[in-house]
C-alpha cells in the first residue's frame, strides 16, 4: 500500500522536517536529499532547513560564499539567520592601511541584498594576522580598530543583530569589550579558533566538494 506523505497534516510534516533537517551543529555539507524529493516537499522543507540552521562556510573564499548564496536562490538566502564565515580579507597589508579587497566588498553587498533575515555572523580575526604584523599593533588595538572598520560595512545589513568574534587572546579584555560594546549591534568575544572539524588537507578537499554541491543546488 502506497503512502502519500503530503496527505499528512501540515503541522506533522513540519515536525518531521525539523527532526530530519535541523542540526545541533552548524551545517558543513550541502544538500540534504529530502530537498530533492519533489517541488512540494522542497518548497515546504527549504524554509525550515535554511531558517533554522547555522551555515559553516569557513575555508571558503569570499567569492565562493557569494556563489553559495547565488545558487541557493534569493528566497532561500533570505531565510538564513546565522552564518559562519572567514573574516573579510584585506589588500595592501604592507602599507598599514585597512582596505578590503573587492571580493570581500562584493560578499558584504551580497549579504545586504540577499540575506534579509541574517541576524548573526560568526567570524575570526585569525586570517587578518598579516595586517597586525604590518602595523605592529597591540592585540587589543588591532581587534578594536579592525572590528570597527569592518563593522562600518556590516552595519549596512539591516537585520544583523550580533557578531560572534573569535580572537587570539582578547576574549576577556575589558577595554576591548567596552569599545566594541559601543557598536550598533552586540559583539560577543571568544578566544581561540573556530573549530572547522577538518584538517588542512581535508579542508581543501571540502572546498572543492562543496563547490560541486553548489552547482547542484540551483532551485527548481
């Protein structure tokens, strides 16, 4: 005897979607097979999958994250509330001037236009260490100045409420907390690196695997 899933009450279907598609840990792989079952299920399940999960996009360049957002479609991107990404990349570190590279600026603009429900960005200052070395700043000054500079860009994301920032050793620095507390959104400081769950060689392989998955994720 055949079973028609769509004949179940909508409330029960949503509960099943939540059990299958909502993860306690950030999403690192794309995409669940359930979303490819048929158009009706994809339409219902996508809203839960994209809205209730955190998307772990470390080890991806800014242009690749932008590709991720483009391929999922503006509707799905507009449901995302929390992403974990690399800190924006800078050009001209040796000059001691803070200048975001074009790919990072383009990604920020993509977040503004596509991620209309984005509430939280989690990121790390570890990949900006080259600029710190160029200007010979103390750790606390480096964190404050860099974060204020980037926040001027992220401030254009109307829905953004909080930034979770991983630093080398400023997580308990009261001056850093006080300075960043004056920004237009909540900044949560954490010491250490964001766990990627991958060794370096695995991270490189995952980058290519995820890009292949992105090409299969074009909305129906």
